[in-house]
């Protein structure tokens, strides 16, 4: 592992000092989510001096609250949006085979076909939809060895894959495959660290106070000290808060809520359960198995009025909706007492009329009168394409001396082929989360073997130490909320809090 990709408190201080000494840069990126980190990587890989600032922490907002799905675009194709559907399938292919093959795996998904939940016509419709999805896979060039073709299942096979599904009236199922991230926040951290390895300055706890045509004023949130900088171009990648830097932007945020369940509630399914939403063609709820044995049940699509909250909460009506829809297909209903935790993210949808589920998932890149380039909309799967378009716009508007985009062929830190990953001498859980860096996580605990013991939810002290030394974690919440996902369940958070404190104190 190259130290040039390491983010930590010492590097943050050095980057701030260097920026104070020379405030002239090519590109200032505001926002440390998946889009902002993608923009920073795109810009620096083209040879542009790049600074990314994030007011809180990497992946603090929407980017850590996704379903962890890398969609192939079927939903958009069903709505007649062929362009965005193909873009989704193409970007999924880039993620799975080049950018982050260590973080994205094929996820089998089954739509059970019940006599009273659509019956045979519903099953045939689902099969036709999955067939269209397979056409997208082939158009994107993704081989069947990476994402297998869809197929029909009989009732017995459906029940083996989905032990919790209701047997009464079960006709069979439709099996298809999509991409699944082991952790969306880890993708953001990987993007930021890869950008740092190429020379970008990635500075968390640093806000953009003002942005004008003549420059910007940053503020170190740790000390309160202002820092004037002179970027040639500014890219606003602040998601649902984009209108704070560009009042001309109009967004209609939509809330996507998820519930956290123990896998035992559904019999530890081997595939994702997909249930059509009653009375809403083309919408589904998903019970998504996670590597730690838990299940994420989601998701909703509800408009959010007023200012976007920093950390959205899951309202009771969302819990009711998700349980009601999922229980239609289950043998034993999920009860509220089965819910271990919950989370919600806000989609930065472009403003429009009608229901939030009908608003465009396409993205937009605009240029404000002061020259700020704003990128909004879109979704996690297409972050790379959004970043490329945003940097293209900044280069054109400000005549920056940039080379061509390189990110289609640029692997992130930890990326390796499946054969190389399989050959690593490290626990499979670590390989799934850290890829080729898994041995480095183990090596970091060589002086204290106790760090290899789990502290909560399977996470070890070695991972907490790695988060502080190399992944930019500055406090306990960075470690428990984003470098790991321990904090999804309150009991796990409390069990791991002291270990997180020790990891930080050891490197203060």
C-alpha cells in the first residue's frame, strides 16, 4: 500500500498549511460524497491541481444511505428512458470490472410469483422485464460470467433460496442479477484516497463559506480559521444542499428509507427478496442480504418539504409501508420488534411536477453566473459519468489545461482481479471490504494481536486502526458511522465506542 493514498490528521494539517502558503489551484470541489469524490478523482487524474473540501466527513450525507445497489437501469428502461438505462448499465460494468471489483459483487434477486400477488401474468411480466435488463447487460458489454442471465424458478427452488417466503399459492419465482456494494461509504473513501494518491488535497472538517467569481473563502471547522483560496474553477457537488452555493438550483428531495433486520427473521435468505409495491407498477421493495448477516429492507420514495436535514430520520409511516409491502410475500410477518435499526437518505432530484417517484433520476450540470459548476441529480451508480461531465464543463468554461478523462480505466485503491483477490492470505470478510489492502489491515495489528478480535458486528480493532491511519477518520463517529457501519445498530455502537476511542488515542 502506498502512503501517498493515506488520509489522516497529519496529512490534513499538512494540506491546509500548503494551501495557505499557495492558495492558487485549478479546481476546488465542494462536497465529499460519491459525486464530489468522483469529481476530485476525475480532475486530478487529468493533471489539474485539485482540492476537495467537505464540511463534515467523507460520505456524511446521502452517499452512505443508499440501498448499496449498483443498478443496471431496468426501471428507467421500463419508463421509456433508454439513455439513462444504458448509462446505468454501462457504469455498473465499469464499477464491477474496473473501478471497484473488490467492492461490488453480483447479487441474485428473486421476485416470488404468488397466485394472489399477480399470478402467472405478473410472473410473465417480471420475466419480460428481467429479459430487457439482460439486453442492457449485453449492450454494456458485461459478460455472463460477471452477471449471470435471468431465469425462471419452480416453487421448490424459490423456497430454498427464500426460506421466509409464503408457500401458499407460490407458483415459482424469477431470478435475476444486479450489482451490490459491500458498503457505499467505502466506495467514497476509496475514491477520495485514490484522488489523494494522484496529488489531490482531500480536506474534511472544512467548509466553503463563500464562493465568488474572484475566489473562495474556506473555513477550518476544527479551528474556525478562515482560508482564502483562488481556484480557477469551482465544482459544487453538495447534493441536496446544492442551492446553498447556487441559489439558481431547484431540487425536490425524495426520502428513501430502510430498515435493518437480523437475517434470521427471513430464514437467512441466499438472495434478495423483491416484492412489487401494491398499486404502483414498476416499484418494488427489497429485502437485501448484507455480508454481516443482516438484511436491509427498503425502500420508500417520499417527497421532503422544507430545508433538507443533515441526517434524515425514518418516520413511522415509512416503517409501516415497508413492513406492509414485504409481509404480503412472507410466511411469517416481520414485526416492529424485529427492526434493529433504520436509516434514510435524501435523493437530490431535479425539481418537477408530480409524485417524487416519477421525477427524473437523470443528472444536470449547470454553470452559475459566477462560473461555479453545479452537478445535481443522478444516482450512485452513475457518479463517474456525472463527474466526467462536470469536469468537462469546468474545463470548457475556465479553459483549464486538462488532459482527457481517465476514470473509465482507473482502478481504485484495493482493486484487483477476482483471481488476485481469491489468492490473498486474509479473511474473506476483510478482502470483501478492503480488497488488495486486506493484508495491510492485518499487518497494522502486528504489534497487538488483540486488535484482530471483533469489537462489534464482526468489525475488528485492526479495521478501526486502519481507518485512523489511512482512511481519514478523525473522531469516533467517523469510525463507527462511515469507515465501518457499526452504528447502524445502537447496541453495536455502544459496544464498539471504547475500541474506537483507543484507536484514535493511539494515533493522536
